[in-house]
C-alpha cells in the first residue's frame, strides 16, 4: 500500500494509492487505553486484518438521541480522520468527529457491563441503559 502526502494539500492529509484521501489526527480526537488496544489488536488479527482499524461513528438513535457504532474495517475511507493510539488505528468520519472529540475508548471484561466503553466529555446526558447520549 502506497501512503504518501497529497501534493495539493497540507501534510496532515494523506492519499492512499492515489484514491483514498484522509487526514491524520491525534489522541486529542480519540484515545485508546492499553486494554482496549490489546483487545482490538486481538480482534483484528483474528479477523485476518492485522493492519485494519476500528471505525467509530455517531449515529442517531437510542433513548438520548445519539449512539455509537463501532466496526472493524480494513482502513480509512475518503474524508476520514485516522488516529493511531495504543498500537491500533481508529478511523472517524468528519461528522462523528464533532461528537467524539476528546473521547477515551476503554475495554472491560466485566461480566455484566463488559465490552468497549466510550468516555465522552461532550456528552451532556446519558440514558439509564448507558447505550446512548446527547451532546
């Protein structure tokens, strides 16, 4: 895979094989804890995509109006922002980036409330089930 700076833009914008344009972000957008990074690396490897990424999106729905959607993907799509944190790549679309900025992604193996959890400083309200938020 050929990754190089796009000649017409500032260095933070990248072009992959001349087709996909995405931006490089940093942990100010989203930070992954060591536990979450280890779990994501394991899941990506098990799926046969060790160079893949976690896509984090914010979609309408849930009790409070917004909810997170997470998927394992091969890499960034056009206009995505890619962040590398704790050894894994996280991709976020520009619209979702407005809602997740400053978030921390953690993983817990707790029996009842285990899984990936997002701590989002932009969330002003959460529903009682913990699955949705409003900003």
